[in-house]
C-alpha cells in the first residue's frame, strides 16, 4: 500500500517510513503538490494509487461522498485525529509514525474508496 501525507503532517513521517521500505510521500516535501486543492490532491493520490492521510475531515469527507455519488473511486482516505496526533506535543511525529507503520505492516482494509480512522 502506498500513502500520501497531506500538508499538515511532517515530512519526517514519510522519510522515516520510506527508510523502512514503505512507500510514503509527503505533500509538504513535494513542491509540485503543495497548494493543490483538496479535489486535485485526491485525484493525484488516486492516479498514483496512494491512500491519502489527512486530518482534514471537514473537506475530504464531503468530497469523498460526492465522488461516490458520481461513481468515482479513490485509493482510500486515512483520517487522523488532531487530538491523538497533536503536532504541538513531543509525542508527534513518533506516534503517527508508529500508527502508520502498524497500518502498513498489516493493512486492515483494501479495495477502493475506503475510509479509515486513526
């Protein structure tokens, strides 16, 4: 499984997981991806067969719902909870790395257009 980390997540998460042979890309580390609209980003992730990791539930949930209504598929959404993965704490990004490592080691879900909550 391949992941694309939305801009709010530290690029170091992708660096660490890539170093462990997982396929993880950070939007924040890719100049051409920064500033894309949510729809463009979901379309890009789908084209690259990457599940998108984001805490932006408010924008991506309605977008994913609209895509289902339009019979469009995406490669998956992983929603992160900002309370659990609080970027202002010392636990971050280590706690996100650990959770994504566990997810990637034994993915609990497969297929198209799925949504998972961390």
